[in-house]
C-alpha cells in the first residue's frame, strides 16, 4: 500500500482565484472507500513504515510525508501517539510524483514562438577591410514546459483486528512539485468530510493551501 517511488498518475491543479491572489486553492480528484463504523469516532493513530522506509534518505522522505499527513489527520479529529501499541488505528501513507517535460510540438497550446537576438563575441576580429563587427541574428525559439503529476494515498486499519476501515486517494497536477504545503493540502482533500465516502467516486475536491 505504501508507495515511495517518484512515479505517479493524477489529474488536478493549483489555481489562484481570480481577483484574490491570497486565496490559492488546490483542486484534487479524490476517491474514498471503506467501512468505517458510523458510531466510531476518530481516535489515536500511529504511522506504519515498511522496513525500507526506516533508514537513510527514505526515512527523511517519510518524515516529511508523515508531517504533511498528520496535519490532515489532526483536522479530521485524530490524535497521534508515538507507539503503535497505544493507537486505535494504524495509518499507512504513500506518495508518487512524476515530472513531465511537455514538448511544444506535442500540443499547439504550448507553442511560444518569438524573436531572438544573438550577438557574436565582443569585437570579434575578421579579415580586412572590416576589422571588428557585431553580427545580429533573428530567429525563433520554442519553450518546453514542465508539469508535475502528484498522488497521495492513505489507508487506516483497526490496530486490534488489522481490518482496513478507510482508504483514500487524491491526485493533482501543476507546474510545481509536491512541496510540504501541496502534500498537506492533498491529504486534507483526501480526508475531507471523513468518514463520509462521498456521493461519487472519484470527485473533485478543492482546499485552500496553507489553511
């Protein structure tokens, strides 16, 4: 369940609301599944890590990912505990990120042609009768665009029985990679209205960055 690769699939975007740059929102495609008991309240949780996520750079990445997920879990009413033996539920989390270089020839929308000016090295010597000169050059250039596809996943299991109770996935894309604020917002979108599963799967959910 836990994903720690830099590959991903998703669809969504970060957008500044027109006329109000302070209200930046992240719009995600969210899917939720599970059988969380209607009478059960959010309780204490602890994160579970795979052996490969417990040392070195992998552990540092997981630290950052858990910090982002913890913000969303806290907002949903959960409380973290340091040891799994103290928890009511065990949380497994994962994230994937794909960087995509979009060629201007892939889609005419991304074409950005314009004039360019090239100048020869300063006072470049040439044969007589012209000792020095500047040589202008006008041409066309095309811009390559970078897009990021981001995905996070969360699974909550009952600690006593190991029964899966709630599963959520959030996908988004944009011109920036998954920094802490974006990851936290994606986990928040995944847990919005917890433990309700929503009327449709998947569905569009928007949250305010840094809320």
